[in-house]
């Protein structure tokens, strides 16, 4: 019996990753915008010059953690304490992932 495969039948993951490696954030032939902005050019400039949304949120979170580490949480109610605890736990998880990434790069 002959070995017959239709186009794109089989493992095409390497082909896709190679074909779209240099496109950036676009995947495939269609861009999906998940938000609206009143000034898309400004937003694009900020992303290029300042940093990605993740980087911006990371800096905000780091600054917020400094503030939270220096307040008296005894005055907060249980819901507020829980929110701070959840935020700090999430920041600890992020730092753990960063540390793993750093140690892999050092190897």
C-alpha cells in the first residue's frame, strides 16, 4: 500500500512555527484585537517604547507590593486582608517562575 498524505496531514507544528516565527504577536493570517482604544497609535507607541502589558503590570504590582508591605493590615477587615494575601501569593508565584527561568538560563 502506498504512503498517501493529504496536505497538512501529519506533524506540521515545525512548519507553522518556522513560517510565522518573525511575525511577532500575530498568529496565522488573522489578527484578533481583544480591546478597543480611543488612540491605537498612542497605545502602539507605548507598547513599543515603554513595554508590554505584562511588563507594565509587573512594575505596578512591584510598586503595590512595596506599599502593601509597609501598611498596617491589622486595621483591615477580613475581605481586605484576603485580597492582600491573594495578591502577595500571586506575586510569590510569579517570582518563583522568574527564578526558575533565571536558573535555566544560567545552566
